[in-house]
C-alpha cells in the first residue's frame, strides 16, 4: 500500500489539490503496478509564516503572492 506525502504552502484551491492527488496516484499505479485503491496521497499544508528557506521566512522572501506564477 503506497503512501505518498506532499508538503505544500497553504493557498492552493481544492481543485488544484484534487488534480495533484489524482496525478500522483496515477503515476504510482502506473510505475508500481498496484491497484488504485491501494494508493494514499496525503497533502500537508503549511502557513508561509512557519516555513523558511535559506534562513528567511517565505512570507518575507516571496511576498504576498508566495512565488506563484501570475495567471
């Protein structure tokens, strides 16, 4: 039973998380040749105030958009 954990910043839509979970599950099924019902995908979200890279909080480093591409 594969379990995949994804850690992302808060702020993604429910639809984006659905698509992410489905794409990951599909890849695991294809590569590991397991049944879809065996695959679990856990999405852990973090507030950017509690996440830093290079010693700098993401809220400070990346600003209001959090590094997202403009649509």
